[in-house]
C-alpha cells in the first residue's frame, strides 16, 4: 500500500500504482509552479480511488478482496461484471477523507479536515444510478479553483492536444465557480457514455482500473487547501475536472481508456502492474503527435503548469508508445518524468492494448455489453 507524496510540481498524487522499484505509481501530485522539493520520500500510505486516479494505490489487489466468482477458477481475482458491482468498492477505500499526512497543508486545519470528512461521507453513501451528490463550495474554494483554472487555461492553446482543446470548448466549465459532478458527468455520458462517480479516498490499482471497463471514473469532490492553491499532495477536483473529465468526452480517448479497464478484469497482479504503467504513461502523462508536433493529452500534464512545460521541451526522452515498452518501464515519482511516450492516435492505442491483453494468462475472455453496461465472460477461445 504505497503512494508517493514526493513531487511538488507537475502532477498530483493520483491513483496509479507504482512499479516495484519505485513502490508503484501512486497518485499524481498536482503542484503547478514550484520545482520538485528535495528530500521528499515515499510514504507508506494507501492509494486513492477518488478519481484516479480518484486515484489508485501501489497495491495491485485490495487487502480484503471478495471471493472469486464461482464460475471461474479460484486463482482468478474477483472483478466487477456490471456497473452496479462497483458499489462493492465503496468499503475498500485504503485512505481518504480527513486522513491527511502530517506534511499536508491542511493537516493542522480542523475545519478543512471536517469538511473533507463530510464530503467523503457522502461519497461512501453513493450507489450506482442514484443522483450524484452536490457540494456547496465556499467562496474561498471557488477562489482556489479560479487561480488554478486561469493559470492552466492560458497554457492550453500552445501545449494541449486538439482533442483536449475541442472538449474544453464544448464542456461547460467556468473560472468563476467549481463545477459539480452532477453537471459534468451528464455531459460526458451524452458524448461517450462515460460517467464520473464520487469516491471517498484511495482505491487499489486493481479496483480503480477495473472501473474503467464500465466507463466509470472515480473522482474526488474536495479541493486543495487554500493556503497553497498551486500545490496539492493528492488528487483533488482540479486534477479530476481539468485533467481527466475533458478527455473522457473525446470518443477515441474514451474507447482507449475502456480497453485498459477491460484488460484488467481478472488479470494477475503482474499484469495489473503492467497495465498501471501503461495508464501512467498515457492517461496521466501521454503525448500525441499532431502535425509533426508533440501535444499533451495526459491529465498529469494538463493539470500541471511545470510539468506541461517540461514535457514539451527537449529535456526528456520521447519514445513511441507500445504497451510492451510502457508496461515494463519504471519511472520516478519525485521529479519530472525523464521519459514520455508519444502516440500516433487513440484508435491505434486501443488496438495495441487489445492485442497486449490477448497475451495475458487469463482462462477466459470478456465481452462488453454496452446496452446493459455489463461484461459477459467466455472460456478462452470459445465464443
């Protein structure tokens, strides 16, 4: 159960699991301007489900996983087969709410911690299909949103991918106030069938990625502490709404993300780790080649002023994306990324992930049923 709290620039602590050498890609840190802080180290803390990386933790499987499905070998980890099954994940939060690390800006602020506790409590009550809970954000919270929103939006025209810019124009967001999940999620669903679901805290990597199979993204609803508006040691709604939500309104990207989720259902811990690395280098830190130029589409870049500039400079190494390469590549969590993967198209990436998943040692295949948002399970190579 490891997450990283070691970066003060670039991303945010979202829910990616870390590879063995780095204790897994915990959660992205979303600090926008300041350089990485020296001396910060990995903390043994759980991952978050709020979003994604709601967030995920370096733990591949949850500590108290349900029993295996009776129609599959006992060695196959339990996995959801419908959107409704995601309700089981609510009680498998590893950390969240008011459980803050001692170096968190809001650690000594009882009012802030109590507010987060109430927001997390409402998320725990949510079940699939019920109305999304709204949060009455304070003037101070709306001001934090405005500061970060205006800082980032000014960079997007020159740094972000065309697909992201298109959704920025089409999804209703404003610098004046924090949007509600109940406002954003229906817009995504109308465009791509994706939904945002509130989460109380960190989920395991397996649980977090599993939800993507059903076009569901676990999202936090709290915002960073107002004392340092350009820094957060965990995923917050800025990362979720600006970094992730807009891209889930892009059909090719949404389809690619779902392929990662489908590949994760019943996968081994080793394959979950490889998928989490693929997630890290694409959904969080991915670059796309557009008209011969590299542009950002990853949420960790789009929600980070500092890393967005770094990624598009000539300092880091750039590699063409393949799941085989990204899935076996470790990465640092306390500095800017030294390596980024550049894709040709989301359609190509979706095909690559399907082919990658076909090499997994799963005794079954999954078939997604869009009409019911469920999956059917078939014995391997038997339809």
